[in-house]
């Protein structure tokens, strides 16, 4: 199937061609015809499946007909990064049309956002908090909204935005098309979906679980040794881009600094950073300026970066859903990926929940040559796992070798292709 079969406006096809889209992804193939017909959609799909174009293209098609310079579509997203990403994608796809969008989120000044709304835009892409501020100040008119999109609704629930979403709904016309996208469906999200969708068509792409192209491994380790284990794993593993998750802003910042001191090209991404700092970190990671991004869950939401070969859970996530979202950053577009999780004795209950969701027991590994001290790793029941053959990234992920330790790693039974992550010393 190709995009020509959707019978979109020629100006939209020009945008599709300009961004390099050739064939629709499964969710685009299933969702676009439904949205074009005006029906509500409940989309269940992991990150990286092409959800943005799945709702953006048919919305643009609708907006090519009818009045301009009034807000006719509202897209609500949980984070600044995702809102900006959607806004930019719409700008690219609509480049040959007269349709405009505005991104509304906190962390930056209100002035330019208010000015954009006054000039008139057809699409508003917004985070709940700043949007409610502007609504309260009288800068937003949603009386003409025809389409509402809630993207990554499960994360909005995790971040405590559910009450804000319900407040926003009160300002929208009841007669509208609603598109609801989520990677997981916890009870609160199911209740919200049931209350706002009318006879929706459910579009589900794969199981709500990490991609099958991702391999999983646990590294039991005392918390005090996690930083040393991180550098040891990076030293012994062939990697492309690496995304490391920590539980707190403090750990993200400190770990990134320690990696920088060791000459790794690393950056932090956490909530205390300004929007400009966060965008610089994301852009640097996307462009290859940084090979490692150390992030908290909330800060990393909405990152769309290709070729992430490894996700390392420095800290165990709080929920199975959070694990699914983290791991969804790798193994995209049928590429292989790897997920390493550092676990302590306190994490065993969450490990069992993750294993139940995945339907398999996760391999426990002990890194060869790493000094674990005198601590007994009670959960280390498969210590030989590290010597078994590993699923390694494809060639374009692999970096240059460090000759000074290649022989040692090869004799240890570990892939003798260390990461390309360090800067020139």
C-alpha cells in the first residue's frame, strides 16, 4: 500500500514526499481511512509506530476544506518535547498548504504563544498545564474545534494530568471527532476513553508490550556499584546510541557528569533543565553530538530518536507500563535492540511482574571481570548467561574498537567490539 491510495489533497502528498514517507506504517494504514471518514479512534500502539502521521494526515485533509485562521483541531500531549515534535511534524506535512499550527507548553514565555493564537491557527498542539493557563486568561477559543486528539494518554495519567484533561474537555464542543492514542490501557485510561469516545474503531498494532526485536537482561548489583557497572557495561558492549534511565533528576545529572569526565559523549535530560537546555540535549542526541542520554521517565517522554541500540535501566522503573515505555525506545522499525536493567534485592517484586507481562523469565547476567566485592547476589541464578551468545546490534550501530583491551574482552567471552562512545582524548 502507498499514500496515494488515501486520496489526500495534492498539497498534502507533496508534504509526504518532502519528508520522505513512502509506505504507510501499519497504524497509519489502519487508522487513516477511519479518521478520514470522521469516526472516533482508539489507537493502541507503542512509541515509534508512526502515530503522529496517522492522525495528522487526515486532520490536514479535513482542514484543507472550510475556513482558515480559526482553531479547528486540538492535540493534547503530556510533555513539551512531544508537543514540539508533533508541531514540527505537522509543519513539515502541511508545508505546501496554508494550514498553521501552534505549540503551547510551559517552560518558555507565553508571549509568542499568545501572538500565534491571535494571528489565527487551525491546529493547537498543547500540554495541559499551559493550555489551561491560556484558557483562563481568555486567549483561546475552542468553540470551532472539530477534532480532539489525546496522544500518549497513559503517560498523561501517570503524570497526574487526568483532572486537567477533564477540565479541558468542558471547553470543547460536544459534537466532535475524538482520536485517543495510548501504548497501554490501565483502568483510569480505559474509563476516560469510554467516557469520551463514541462508537470508536479500535486500532491495535501488536501486543501492548516491548517489541519482539528487543532482548532483555537483568544485572543484579548493589546500588552502590551501579555507576561502576554502567561504565563497565559500556566498555564491554558494542553500542550505537544509548538511553539510560534513572529514577531521579539528581541521579540523571550526576551520572551524565561522571560519564562526561570519563570522556563519554553524554548529556542529561531531566525536569529541572530549561526548555532550551532540554531541546539542546535532545537535538544533540538525535544528531550524534551525544552518544548517551541519561534521562528521567518524564523528561524522556516524546523522544523520537532513531537507532537507539540499547536502553539501560540504571534504576528499576516503578511500573510495568513504565518499563514498556522505556524499552519502546529501542528495537524500532524491526531493528534489534537490547534492554539492560540493573536490579537490587528490593526490585524482585517488579521483576516478577515484568516477567509475567513478557511471558518469559528474564536472563540474569553477571558481567565478566567486574568486581562485585563481597556482596552475595542472591538473585544471580544464571551467572553463565553473560557467556552465552548475545544478540548484537546491526553493523551500522557498531563503533570503533579500543585496541588496548580487545584481547582481554575476547578471551573473556564477551563481544570484542566496545562502544564508540568516548570522545577523542
